[in-house]
């Protein structure tokens, strides 16, 4: 489809990875090829706790209170992007907080940012199944961006399990 050999694609990928690693080493100041993890702040910790609680309680109003007016929502690789609090409210109401959906949330980090493994209850199996990985960008006590990755395989890269027990 790309009219390229496997070898040329692998070579280009190897060069791209080396370029990114060099750029990260130069910009991070750590010399290790990876950016230093950003320290948690009290404001970020509050946002993480409130976001987790809002999702697990299915509290749309509490979730919306966390968002800035011009919040940006995206779900790569889908090329759609939602902007603004009204769009976010409609999206969360229609997709996330559907009747009968119950979630458990496991906070983690991705690229130095707060992230969340979100698990959807499977009432027939008595477990919560990996549903999505959400990465947020914060500014003070608010969320400016939410990026969702619906490929549950990405969650295992963060050490998150595919299922959680129904109870702790």
C-alpha cells in the first residue's frame, strides 16, 4: 500500500526513534533519553481524586465542574476532537454515563501526566473489564484536555491488569 519494503520501513522507524530519544535527552536535561517525571502537585492530586470519584459515582455534574470552559477531548487514532464544556457534557452523558454502566478507576501516569485506567463492570462475570485509558492535562484545579485510548492493550503497557475483581 505504501510501496515500501519492510526493511525500509524498519530503518525509517529506527531513525525516527533515535531522533526522538536524542530530542528528549536534549530537552529533559537528564541525559537518560527520557523526560524526568513531573512532580505531583497538591492541585493535581485534588483533580485526580475528584476525577476518580466523579467517574466511579457516575456524577456528571462533578466531572463537568473539573473542566475548563474550552476543554479539549480527543480519542486517537480517531480524527475527531470535541471542544468546549457543552460538547464534553453531551459526550460524557451519551457515552460514559449511560444507564447501567459502572466503573472503577485506577490512577496512573502517562508521559508525566495524570492518567486513569478505566474499568467497566461486567455483571455477568463479576469483574470489571479494561475499558479505556484516559490521560488528562491539568491547569491548577481544572482539566484542560482529556485524551482517551480505547485500545485496552495499551493499559497493559502501564502495568494495569485486563480485569479487576468486583470487590477489593
